[in-house]
C-alpha cells in the first residue's frame, strides 16, 4: 500500500521464479513458519534501516541500526547453505559508516570476503524507496554505497 509499483514488482519477481515472503522480521527469520528449516545460497538485505526515531548522527540511532544488522546477520548465518553468502548493500559515507557492517558480521561469526561498489544504474528499473513516513514512496539519494559480501567465518 505504501509503494505505487509494489504489486507490479512482486508479480515480476514471482514470474522469474522468486519466492516472496512478506512480514518477516529480519532479526528472527529462522523462526518464520515458511522459512523454518530452509537454507539459501544468497540472503540479501539492501539498505537496511531501523526507522527515524532520532537524528541520523545520534549515537542511540546508530546503535539501533547496528542491532538491526546484527540480528539480521545472526539469523541469516543459520540459514545459509554451505558456501552461501549474505549480501548487505549499505551507504558508506558518514554517518552510515558508523554502522560498522564488517565488525558486526565478525561479532556473529561471519566474515567479510568482498566489498563491491554499488551503482544504482547497474540495476535497470530499480527504484529505491524510503522505508516509512509520509514520503515513503519517494526515492532517497543513494550516495556512496557498497555491497558487503559476507560468509561464515
């Protein structure tokens, strides 16, 4: 309901053979009834965000977002097939670099194996959206970003 192209995008993904789950908590994916006992080659989280409770530079806001990523990585770790990868695409400029994706991955028993520059134009038709609020259907400036490719340690 928030995004004008959501229904079309979901239909296109299903036609490509993708399995789509909605309403999944990134911190407890393994506990979702449809995901229990499943394993994956790739688990992707593009531009994780924990909402706007405080200003972007606020240390408590940063901790909230680190906790989101940590919970996601912990849950994803247990759902990877052998040689599977977790990909997290994230902004790398300040203050987003303070999320310390690499360090958080290590804390949950994962390791960074590659960090690839992300360019939105490499994904034709991609239209990033804000997560919530009255402007949720609007795009946000991607800026400097990388895809962190993470494996089991």
